C-alpha cells in the first residue's frame, strides 16, 4: 500500500513538469540554423548582425526577435526593418535610409543659408531620418519666432537621387513680422494704461516704428517687461505690487498679438525711520550719512534703497575699509503704511583676488583690458572697484558687451575675477553731411581707428568742409604712455575760417599740438598741452575796420596749456544728472610772436525733475591778458550763435560802428538755463521740446574811438526749440528772441543744425 501511494505521488509531481517543459519548448520554437540579411546596400551585414539578439544555434524566441527589431530601428540607419522566420532561418529584410547629398533652403530672405545651416543638425553625407528632419523644422521655426515671425512656415521636401541618395530642401515662407497690435492692463487703478505702456519695453505697432523691433512679440522681452513693471511700482512706493499674469494671444490670422498684463497694485508706502548701524570698529555712521538718498516720510523707492547700498559701500571703502558688507533691513508697518529701513554696515568676508581671467578678446591685447581693471592679483576684493572696472571697460568703446564678475577661488578667502568681453569693430570710415546756421552746408570725411593693432591706441584723419570752414586733422593718442596711467598724443592741423561777414577777414592756421593727460584723483583729470601754429589774418576786405586791417599778416604762436576737469556727469554725451567743472589756462610767449595769458572756466549742473524732464544749468567765462602788446583779433573772445541763441555769431560785443565789424573782447561770460520736456509724441520717435534762456556779454576791447562801441551791458534771450535724436543724426531747431540787447547787436532768431555720418 505504501509503495502504491509513493508511486502515485511521484507521478503527480512529474507529469506537470513534463507538460511545462513541452509548453516552453513549443514557445521557444525550433533551433535557428541561419540568419540572413536582405536589402542592405551600404551597411555591412556584420554591422546588422551586431544588433541582433538572435544567433545561429539559439532557440527561436519571439521576444528576442522583437527586441532585435527595435534595436535596428533605434540605430536610425533604416527606413524599414522586418524579421521573418522561414523554417529554421531568420531573414532580416532592411530598407536603408538614404544619404543626404545636399541641403538647400528656399524662400529665406531675412536669414541667410549660412545662419540656418549652423542651427540644424542634418548635414550632407549624413543618414537621412524623418525624426531629425522634424527636429530641424522645429528649430528653424524657433529661430524665426525669436525674430518675431510667428507666421513663418517650413516645409521639408525630399528629392530622390540614384544610389539611395537624396537632396533635402527646406521650403520656407517667412511671413510678416508678428507685431503687437494691442497691450492691455487689468487691475491697474493708480496708473492708467498709457503710463504703463511707457514703462514696458514692448510697444504697440505703428507705421512710424519701421526702424525698431520693439513692436514685435518676443517671449523673453515679455518676462523682462514684467520685471520693469515691478521696478516701476516699487520705485513709486507700491511695495506689495505683483504681476499676476502676462498672457500673449495670437490673433486668428497669425499676424499679431494681444498682450494682457494682470496686476495687483497694493497699497502705497512711505519711508519710516532710516538708520545706519555700523559694526565696523571706529566707523561713525554719521560720517557716511550723506550717502543716504532718502528721508523719512518720502514715498518709498526701491531704487533709492539700492543706490544707497552702493553709495555706502563706496563711501566706507573710501575711508579705508577694504571688506564691507552693507545690508538693508526692511520692516514693513502695514497699518501705518510705512517701511522702516536700517542699513547694517559690517565687515564682509576677508576675500582677496586670486587671479583675473580675461576671455572673448581676439584682437585687443590682454594688457589693454587689464590696465582698466581697478583690482590686481593679491588685492582685497572690493565690489565698488569691480563695478568701476566694468564701467571703465565699457567707456573704451572697444566692446559690444562687457561682463565683469567674481567666482569662488581655490580657497574660501580667494575669489577669481572673470572678465568676458565681446569685441566690436573699432575702425570707422565716415562720410558726413549736414547744415547749420553758423557753418552753412557741412561735409566731412574721416578715417578713425580707436583700437590700433589691438593696443588701445587712437588714430584719426578727418577732412571737413563747410560754407565757412575748411579743416584737416591728423591725430594719434597713446592712452597709457610708457605703460603708465597717462595719455600722450599729437595733432597736426590746418584750418581755414571765413570771418568776412562778422569782421571782414579770413583766418588760416597750420600747426601741431603735443598733449598728455592723466587722472589726479577720480574724477579729477588734468591735461597738459603744447601747441605751435602759424596763424595768418588774410583776405582782409578793403572796407573792413582799420583795426582789422592793421592786424593783417602772419604770426607764430607758441602756447602752453593746461585744463583741469572734475566730471561727475552720468554721461558725457547726453547727461541728465550730475555736474562738471573745468578750469583752463593758456600761456603764449615761449617763443613766437604773440604773448598772452588766457584763462577760462566753465561748469554745469543737470537735474532730472521727472522721468522725462531734465533741467540744465551751465555757465562759462574767460579772460585774456596781453603781456607786452595788443591781443590779436584771432585770439580774442566772441559771443553769439550757439552759445547765445537769439544773437548772430559774434553778434555781441565791441564793434566798429562805421563798418559793422566785430572786434572781439578781452573777457566774456555766458550762461544757459534749459528745460527739456516731452511734447506728447511717442517717446520712440526721439523728439523732445526745449525752453531756454541764455545770457552773457563780451567786453574789454583795446580799440577806442568815437565809432567804437565797447558796451559791456548784459544781453539775454529766451526761446523754445525742438530736438530730434534721429537715426540720421541729431537735429536741433532753436528759436531765440533777445530780451536784453544793444542797438548795434546783430540778432538771429532761428538756428538749425543737423547732420549724419555714413
């Protein structure tokens, strides 16, 4: 009985295992005796075999067949792959992807073939795949959309060639620039839509905006506009402001966008208490109090907070503290709608400059860049000097972009200064044309290289001709003479000027200048100059004043000059804030025929009264003293024209009443008050209005007589004008009306000047 039970159990255990083995064998199939490849032309069979999971001698397995199929497709070498079983043979049938013979672009005008070729993945002699083509189509569309062309379409075309080759053609319809038709704001109550449209960089399209791209839709610019809105509200006291959303909707015809900003303005805050707390030894907070730009109960302004942090950092650094960290601590009193600020001045981490890395310069020598950096290896790191270094590099005019940053060094107390520049063309060939009331038609031709041989040297040759002036100048400047922070240069010139209408003579000067300049202590600069010239008073009219006729002839002038300039303007070309003062002296007498001492002083102050209102106050004065003889007429002061609008050139000052000739004076003074303001036109046009008053006088003539008027009475004028920062150069139109004048003065109401260079 026991034997029977054991046999029964054994049978029950064995039979299922045998059945399972038979089932598995049936699924695996017969043994593979051969693997054959059909259809391959360029690709070796061995290469295809290497991707197969099925080998001769293996049992046939459907799962391995499927994996082999996927692996072959993943190579991108084949347009089609099939694996079939015929008895004990596995046949791999492939259709190879063609090879690209040539890639062409059709319909592209705004982007060149070279630009597009550099952006796509496919290349000639590369295997063609549909996936890569679609990827390249998307990339081309992205490029056009980045340029504001959201209506662009790209259609790839394949042209079959013998030997399984193809030409790939991207047919492009660039479409029109997708402009911004409308910009709307939702949730704004304090500032209306027109105010906020002036804040964001994106603009609504208009017919006159053909010279700008700010009216095209750009997603990156949209994000920047959100930040501009935030800064604008924070600068006006709205500390709780936020942009809820910024949505751009493409109109159905794909020719334009509607942009909608949804904002929450919040409440407006004022400054509460403003304190300075110092953790630095021996630093009295009151010693740097002037660096604080805000007062209690002023409207809160985040820009002033940032400016105060920078000013405090600079001021404390100037007092000899190398490691400074200024942090504003803000406490918001929502009930009182005030923000208390405490500027904590503490010692920052003791960090030293490990090294300075310069990149991006292919033409400019490293030393030209390095000498503008206010830090050297081993110095205590100072963020103020880092910012000043970047500004100095930008002021060179050699680079399109300048980035100066610091990154951690090899040790915790080390930092590396990274200077990255993008060079731009510094050579200029210019042809100029223009007109002014003082010079008449103007033409000029110039060749100028600001970065000669990458050494930072300046070389220029200029020819100018106008209705009253002919001039040729050749100049060379070495900004760091003998590798010192001192510029040196030479000028060669020949100038002819027509003073027939004003004083009845022409003047011609030929000579040279030797000059040097250096910084005494930022921002105080000094320039020294020696000049020698041959000056000729010629073509004196027979009816000219006898005092002019007496000075006809040639003289030689040997002049030593010096100028001191203290300049805190935010721009030398178009200042809106800051001030400057300049003092100059000329001494003639180290050789030559003329002997005099001439002094001149000038200064100006600029105020930004509002975002678009700029007030300018400026004044200048001069005095010349003959050392042993009469000061010649070509060395005297004349006033009128651009420096005293409403009066003609040399229209003010001593005059021979018999002939009407201006004789010039030994001294002068002049001043201007001018307000620049918008006139209601779109700001992108660059047209602004001006209201001004000019005043001044000239006196001290050495000629006397019954018909010589030497009145030194004050003259003054008022007027209005227009300015246009046009793409073709600055245009200025001024209408001045004298309110204080003498009977013999010569007036000129309208003054026009414009010009351009090509």
